[in-house]
C-alpha cells in the first residue's frame, strides 16, 4: 500500500531556502525575458542577492533537526553544512563570471539562471533522505550543467565537452535509477532510514546477488558524478571546454553535492553493508588518486591539469568514506571538501585574470614570468598550489592529515601509504606551476587587464579562507564533527 503524503507548516519551513532560491530564479527568468540587452548585467548582481538571501534563510534553520515530506527531506546540521558550502561556492562562481561572459560575447541572463537551478538541485541532494529525492536533486543539478558546459556555442571544444557530459551523465543516471529499483525490490522501500532498518532487522544475506548488484550500480552511478576512476573519462574534456567560472563551479560545488549524496546514502542506508563495499571503495580511491596524479604530470594545459588534479582529490576524499565506521571519518570528508573548495576555485579565478587579447591564460606557458608580471597573483597562486599539495600553513595540510589518520584508524594502512606516495607525486606538477612563474622569463608582455571588484573579492575570499582553515583547522573540524552527529547515528 502506498503511503499518503501529508504536508504541514514544518514541511514548508524545511524547504524555505529552496523555495526562496526557486522564486528568485523564476523572477530573474521573467526579468531576463522582458529586459533589454543593455540591462543584462544587472542579472549577475540579482543572482548574488538571491544566493545571499538563500544563505541567510539557511542559517535560520540551524538548530532544527527533523524530517519533512513523509521522510523524503530532512533538515539537520549535515544538510546545512553542505548547503552553506554550496552557496558560498556559487556566490564566488558568479563573482568570477563578472565581465567574463560579456568579454566572450555571450552576454546572457540564462547563464546565471542555470547556475541557480543547478544549485537548487544540489541543495535538494544535501537534504534528501529518500532515493527518489536524491535522484530528483541529482538530475536538477546535472541538466543545467550540461547547458553551462556548452554555453560557448561557437567553440567546438565547448560543444564537444557538453555532448560527452550529457551522454555519460544520462548513462550514469540510468545506472543509478536501475540500482534504486533493485534496492526497492530487495527492501520494499526507497527511504534511507527504512532501508537501514530493514538490514538491521532482517540481516544481510551475503548470498543474495541483488545486494552486490546494487552496490555495483551505486558505485558506478555516484562514481561518475564525483569523477572517480574508471568513470572519469568525461572530466578533462568537460573542464577544458566549459567556461572557466563554470569549470570552477563544477569542480567544487558539483563535487561537494555529489559526495553529500554519496555520504547520505552510504552512511544512513548502507552502514550494515560496510564490510562489503568498503574494500571496493578503497581500491577505487587508490586507482583514482594514482591515475589522476600521474596523468596530471603530463599535461600542458593548466585547465586539464587541474581537471586531473580534481580527479585525484576525489580519490583522497573517498578515503573518508572507506573510514566511515571511524568517528572522525565522515567529518574528515566534510573538512576536506571545504578546504578543497576554496583552494581549487582560486587557480581558476587567476586563469580568468590572465586572459589577454593574445592569450587565454589556460596553458601552463601562460604562467611564464608571472612572478615579474604580477607578483601578487603569483604569490596567491603559490598558496593555492601549497594547499592542493597538502602543505602547511594552508587548509590542504590538516585536510589530508584528518583523512589519512581516519584511514589508519580503520586499519587501511596500505591506503594511507598509497595516498602519501600520491601526495609526493602531486608535488611535482603543483611545484611546476611555481617553476613556470618564477624561473622563466615572461613570454607575454601584454599588460593584464585591471580586474573588476567582484572578481578580486572572490579571489581574496578564496586565499583568505585557504589560509584561515590551515591556521585554525580545529574550529572547522569541530563544525564538521557537529554536522555529522545525526547522519551516522
């Protein structure tokens, strides 16, 4: 018998941030349709206001812990933590887009509207406690990203990246939907808590092939979204072809939302199967970080290098999922996500600032002599490279420490060794960026364009947060620990 859905005021309050963002997106869509071309620039600021108001509404929900919409949606500290990270990244991405879209000849309001609807899907994913709502949020997040990837319609690489992203995304969504159908067939429900309750009361039948099929399909479906090996082939072409602010957005916000859903499903619904899926994820983590780092060594394109770097970091984050049973395992994932988000967005913003009439700023050779051309930008870039490598006093150092320590506590010492070796490998190509900036003469003598205030603000926020997280990691880690109490209980 199908349960009858009942809605009350508490359900409305739980969805208040999403409702606010959706209303803003619809209003901006109407404004974009009715406004003249000369007024399109206002939409950038309007979207920033939308994200800011949504962020305030999200903060007002702190302290609330309850389910809504008959158990399909939840408000808890984990969801709020992820939503805050996503909204901050979205605001930085929009700020980084200031003047970029216009300079490329694509002054258009739908660019910002698509970002808003994608963020809406991410926020739903963060609070989803039913496989159906997880899937709806995932598709709402992904579909706008397909369009954003191919936004530069006159560039072949943009269209190629969008087509690959769409085809692979549709395939992975079908695989995930197939896995959901098997879960329902085995347990009779799609609610995450009821799935966990089923395995707790009925036990785990290790001879049931459907369980292993479910785990395989889930790993494949979520593996695509986080760009884990061997589901990563779309990532470099998509990141290279997409507009640079969108590349930054996808490499951070999309990854954070995807890992949030991954965590929610595995920590809430499938902890009883941890012994079955943890070894698979451990191998996946080792392959992802190793292949990502080794291929990044050979890249001449800065954007493709950062794409493979992003793949490698997905491998690091998977370590936290493997260490799910350890008290600080999930908290280390959240801490790493926020440290990685700011450190990874920074280089993309600098790529935007390096653009000139004769240079895209996307090749490693475009960094030649940056220490002389723009000493401040070079110094900031070096901070981001230190953080991505995992060196103090940046946020990347405690981020990797917490992940590796959780792996050791979970008796995955071999995985920690692999991760440490990969950290050393990554230092080669991250330090290569410093070599290009300080040990080569400038190839391009064009004067860099004076950055707009929004772009400069976004860059300073990224570098400030990268250093702050590295200097005071305990505060952010405690916030991460507080946010996962109900998730793993």
